């Protein structure tokens, strides 16, 4: 197993062969110059790099050495795809309880796309208006894996798990008022979910949820004969919940 020692970082150049995906840079706490230096090593070995929890200053520095760098402002990520990873069959759904949860949901969605997955984004379907979730129930069932992002009391993953047969990866967010304790209330609520098959990651960890979902989707492709050929891999549009009373909602 190999790595490149930069002094301030030992870059794991064998991560993809062991785990299926290259090392991802966690940008928080790193200088722009450090992120750019690590990215250059990863790109030299894999042709694709993702840096999470970065600021625009990291993107500006990275673009100096990687002209094709892309800034995902809402997700707080930077990506470079000189040699994109192979496309996987199947669709991963990223379901967001409220608009305030979108930064965490987008971190998950961007990570999934860089890892070669088709992503279905569904936002603002929290349990305060459960009819919005029911309107897209059939769409959720078409996905291979579901990532469900929610703050406040964190109830949405339980509702989704009770409506679908798919694996649910729950992401608590730090969105909420005082007694949410920075996402702890949502975390505990999800850990105590009565919905079967709910797996929970750390608070605001959209990246961790995406990594797990990508692994599940990749294993499905390996285990299911002709999985990729059977799956429509065209870009998946964002889905807005249908108004109550519409043909889609009442179908």
C-alpha cells in the first residue's frame, strides 16, 4: 500500500483499489495551499478529486493548478474530473426535509455524482406537510438507495422508511431552535427510529451518507447481472412534489 508524503499530509494513493473510490479531501482546517497540494497528488494518480467543507479561497487556489476545478457553493465542495469515474447503474435519492437542510443534502448529492451515481433530488418534503412526501412515494421506490436529510426533530427518515422498501440512510442536520442542541435532537430521534432499516450517520455528514450509498449502489452493480444495462442512467431532473389534488398526487 502506497502513499505520498508531503510533510503536512500523507496522501493515500491506493484508496480507490481498496475501497472503490479515491481519497476525498476534508478541507476544514486546511489552508488553500495544502488542499491544492493534496489535490495535485490525487489527480496524478486518479484523475478525479473531491474536496469537501471548503471555502471559495480553497477553490481559487486549486483553480491555479487545476483549471477544470468546479466550485459547488451550496455544497461547500470543489471537484475536478479530468478522468471521471465510471458511471454506476441505479439511482440514489437525496430527500431533504426543508430548504434549510439543502447544504448538507447538496454535499451528499455532489459526492454521489463525482462517484459516478445518478442522483434524484427531492426537497422540502418534511413531515409538517406529510402530503408532500406521499405525492412522491412512487418516485422514491424507483431509487436503489435513499438518503434522507432532516433537522428539527428528525422525523422524516422514519416516515420514508415506512413508505418504501429501499435502504434509508438518515442524516441529522444542525438546523433547529435552541432545544435541537445543534442537531443532537435529530440525531437521537433518528437513532431511535421505529422505521426498519434506517441507518444513521453523524450530524451534518452528507458526505458520509453519500459514501455509504455509493458503496451500496456499486455493490448492486457488481452483484446483479446486467444491472447497468437495465437501469436508465440519463440525467435525473429535480422533482418537485405535486400539488394535492393533481393527477400525480392522486394516482
